[in-house]
């Protein structure tokens, strides 16, 4: 019974205390975390690919899960085999691609066969992935300190990845991760919404910006069209473990409520189902895959309480069980209190603000009159804040001492002359200058915990080529 409860937690289908989803077969228990799950779209087989063998199960065949040895396994050794592979849910074959983009693998005839002539690109982690006209397509994702606004596709002719060209002269959505998406293969539409992106460059204070725009991409004309925005009360944030079933997108919205979301972007349908007291995020490990052949869900949960076989439990639950419990959850758990709690919370916040207002004003006035002091000990080659030495490198300390000795501000040309070593090109000097300034600000922020950078770059309003570099005036320099 306990094992079945764990399985229901991941299938997103246990939402009230007296309703429990039941796995329709004896679950598969694995002791290793090195495996991937998939569904064969041709015969409806449920597949678990482990490191040294694979497991198959089919509802139309008796006998439960069966283990087999690989005839051939071409997984690249640079992968954490095969845990970093991503399954293409709506492809015509059992296809995987490496996390971040790159290697492509096909499971066929008891073998894992490599299909590409590529490499680990590490450039589109968390991308939306799908197949269209027998081509694997990845949209957006994260890599190399940025979220990508483009699409890449895998060519069957060259077995390489290429950028999919967008039509010219159009406004593009921001690159993002963890999007809600939907494919209309008949009309060639890719719908996309939500997700998150970086609010600032990576070398500044990193903040994730939640998005609520809704877009449609025409895969025939390569044109984007914005359809609108999601209302604040329907916005989706930080999705985990999505799967598609009957044209709908299901996922857990991680947060204080652990809501289940059911979305159909094309029909403008966004629903949330409250489940915070029954969905245990710590149990979720590998998510879910939907089988169109028998309308069941393949799922994995962490079996941390199974004493005899610790590891992971793989089970199968009917989609109708999920839908039944979503309906019950919506009917019984969205009560009057759910509608009133924002109002009650607002009253509590207002009372707290009134109670602490005087103290907050005193602290605010105090902070206005005080500047953080940065102590430069030039003879000792040390820079100190709040009694602690800031761990700058020798090159950083030499430059900062030079800057202080010149009144705290120098021109771009003086800076280039200072860092110049031999016969270096201007491009090389510019790169070294940018790295020097960036490294100093990063070390300063990390070691002091202060929000403002130590060094600033000022540009001349009349000629943007002329720049000055100075110590941020929000800090007081003491020698």
C-alpha cells in the first residue's frame, strides 16, 4: 500500500486523503539512478533503459516487467550514462538527445544507437523539444550564461544540428527555460508561454524574471506571432516534470502550493489544482511519460522508505485516475477560505507595517548618513572591509592602489597603459581590461555581501568612445 501511495504522488493523481490512485501492475524497483524512461510509439511498450540492461512492459502482454541485455550500446562515455538523456515524447521512434543539445540516440532492436555526428553542446539545457516532419527541434534553453531565443534542428541528411532560420523583420520572444508548450502538427504551429529568463547580465546580481507572454510560431513560414499575456492570477511559475496527454500539458508548479497545472494554450485554457498537503516534491525524481497507445502514464518516484530495495520505483497509472482526482480536488479544496486568504494576508501585512514603521524609519535614516568604508593599506598590499581582508589577486590590488593614488578615477587610455604587457593588440587589451573590471567587482560582491559594484565605467555623453573608470562614490575610501 505504501508503495502505491508513493507512485501516486509523482503521477500527480492523489489529491485528497480518501482518494488513492493505484498502479495497475507490480512496480519495477531499481537500485541505481542511472536510467531513463520512455514509451515506444509503435507498439506501446513501456521502456526503462538502465546502464547494463533494459526493461520492457506492455499492458497487452502478461508477466510484468521483463529484463533484457543490450545487443549494442553506443552511449558516449562523456555522459553520466544515461541519466542526462532527454526523451522526445512525440517522435515516431524512441529518440533521446543529450542535455543541453548535441548527441542523439535511437533505441531500436534491443540496441542504443548513436545517430549524430555532433558533440555535447551544453547550450540549450531545459529547452522545449519536439519532432516535426521527422526532424528533432529544440527551442530556447540555457547555456553559456544566457537564455537562447533561437531554434535548432537536427538534420537527418547530415546528422548535425543547425539553427532554424527565422523570417526577417519580426519581433522575437525572449529566450527562456521551463516553458509551457504545445504542438499542432497538422497546421504546423508551435505554441509557447511562461518560463523564466535572466533579469540582468550574468556578472551582475542574477535574478530570474518570470514571463507571462503567449506566442505562436508557424513552422511552415518561420514567423512568430504574439497572442497576448496570461493574467496574473493564472500565471505559471517554475514548472517541473511535464507531460502531454490528449492535447493538454500537465506539470507540477513548484512553490508553496505545489499546484497541478493543466493547460491547453491553443484553446486558451489554464487550470490549477490545489495539492500542497499531498504532493511531496522530495519524492519526484524523473517525471512522467504519457503512452498514447493505452492512455496510461509511466512515472518514477524515489523509494526512500522502502527498506528491502532502496532506490527508485517505476509504475504505471491510468490517465483517467489523474483526471478523476483533479476534478475532486477542485470541487472540495477550493473553499471560501481560498478566496479570502489574500485579503486576510493583506490585513496582517498592513498591521505589521504600522507596528514596525517607526523602527524602520530610524534605520533608514541611519543608513542614509553612513557610507561603507573600504580601507586601502597601500604598504601592505591589502584592501579591507569591515575588518576582513578582501581576497583580491595581486594584479587586482596593484590596479586598485594605482587607481587610489590617482584620485580614484582614471581614463580608459591610462587603464590600457597600466595593464599593457609587451606588444599586445588593442583587442587583447580590451578583453583583459573587461576581465579585470569584472573579476574585481565579482570578488568584491561575493566577499563583502554589498549590492553595488566597487568599480564603475563612465562614458562621455558627446563621444561614447571615451570612458573613465572610478571607484563607486557610494563607498568611502580610507587610506
